[in-house]
C-alpha cells in the first residue's frame, strides 16, 4: 500500500484536473505501482478535496476476473430529462443499465460473501442511464487499469431515468438497446453488454466494498457497463437512449 502522503499527492493532482477540466500532460511517478486499495483511497481523497460525497459507483467486471470500480459524486447524478453544459469538443456518453439499492449491504463480521440472490434482494429498481465521461489522464500511453481506477475510471457523472421495481425479468443478456443522437442512430443491438448479464458485476462490487468495511448503502446507484461503447455528444444535440422494458432516457447538451 502507498503511504498517506502519496495518496494525498495524487488526490491533489486529480482534484485540480477535475476542477480545470483538463487532462494531465503526463502520468507522474506516483501513479506507478498502485494497488486496487491504493486506487480507491485516491478516489476517496479526491472527492473529499472537492467537497463531494459518494452517490454511487460504476463497475466493470468480466466473468470471474477481478473487477474495477469508480466513485460517482452525488452532485453529478442527474434525473432525466436534463440539459447539461458540455466542453467545446463535446462529451462522451455511454448507454447503460444501472441499479438503485434500497437496503445496505455492509461488511460481515464473519467474512461471509454476498451471493447473487442476496444482492438482488437489496436492489430496489433498475433504470436506463447515461454515464458521462471525462479524460483526466493522458491517453498516450494508455493508462493502466489501476491508474484509471484511481481517477474513477474516467467518470464525470451519471444521468438516470426512473427506476423499475420489477426489474429482474427485464435485465437480461439479450436485452434490446438503442441510442439516438439527433437523427443519427448510434447504437441498435440486442445485448452485447461487456459483462453479458448487466447484473453480474454487482455481486463483485458488493463484496469488494464489504471487504473494505464500507459496503453498498441504501440510496446509492450503480451503473454496470456500456452497450456499444462511448459516443460523442456535442453542444446542441439531444441523446435519447432506449432499453427494452425500462423508461427511455434523454439528455440535451448545451
């Protein structure tokens, strides 16, 4: 583990990058040798410097491989429909399925792992979401997954639609999805979620957070990966995302 001084140094660097909206010109030596726990400590320290609290998470996991998580500030979770300012070059967005928890999943004194049924029972609803992205790390060379994790995996915020309580029959590997930006159809496919089943990464996340003694908390939201990758939304454009069975989602860029 890194010492608190180095964690604090990285948090200062990343907090300033978030305030300015500009990517770092290069990765400093402090980014080398990070472990997952270090990366998460940097995320937490960065939000503290920005005066933010955690409103939710983004999570990425494929099969039984170790996952990665990013913290989403509560102030950057918006209810659709919404108009948001974007940088001059636009903002990348991803169409995803997200979940809202209605019950805590804290760490257990006996260390027992949460199973899929227990995690599902703690979910109050699922909804369509747009993850909003921002590059704060330089793209060349490509940052390591752990460095990206320290920077919340490039998250800027999240736009959420209304949750559906009867979500289990709707969230499946072959769900039809469609993304329109203006009059352009950007995504039109069935499934092809990076995790297969969009619910799958929640079990890893619940246990990863419980291991840290924090756990998932009621009211937090979790978004679980993009259908069809990121698309660029420019000022003046409107994006509409549709996921079968869930209310559609709309965001306009200003």
